[in-house]
């Protein structure tokens, strides 16, 4: 086992927390912007993503506190594209999920072989974000044909 770089771990967890909190705002916004015949299922999907993002932010925050760090009070910047057709919402969601996935991968580089607990947490988060990416790619598939 390696020694855990606690400072770097807290730093990445804080970036994850800020990004997941931005996800709460982003997906809540999207849920309010969906119109058209697919509104009902997509609103449900966006609300579920907002709730999951909050749960992920809280989990990251708990880990920061556990490591005696200070959880951030900020959220990551969110770009308003003013594109609110369904395809744009889904494409931006996909981009968001890929960025989240990459943050967890950055965390894995730091925690793997240094903390079993944090490594398992990070791997399961990577799994969750990979599932979101797959889901969004499936939702976008209709549009590319
Ligand atoms: Fe997440
Ligand atoms: Fe996600």
C-alpha cells in the first residue's frame, strides 16, 4: 500500500463536490426547460439526476469532513448555452457526465493502492457515472440516425 496523499484527495473531492452541486442546479434548470411530447419522462429523468447529483455531492462532502478537510461552499461554473431543445439538453448532460466521470478517475489515480475504502468508493462512483454516460448516449441515439 502507498501512503494516501490526503491533501490532494481533499482537493479533488472538493472539485467533485463543487461539480456535483453544479449538477443539481444544471439538472433542475433542464427539468424546467423541457417541453414537447417527451416532457413527462424527461422531467422525471432530469429530476432524478438532480437528486443523484446532490447525493453525490453530500457523499464527497462527508469524505472531506472525515479527512479533516473543509468542504467547499462554492459550486463549479455552469455555462448557459440558451439552447433548450431536447437534443441540446441531452448533449450538454452527456458532456456534464463525462466531466464528472473524469474527476472521479482523477481521484482514483490518487487513492488507488492507498486507501481501500476510498478506492472502493471511487470505483463505485465511476461505475455510476459510466452508467449515466451510457444512458445519455442511448437517449441521444435516435437523433444521430
Ligand atoms: Fe455524480
Ligand atoms: Fe452522473
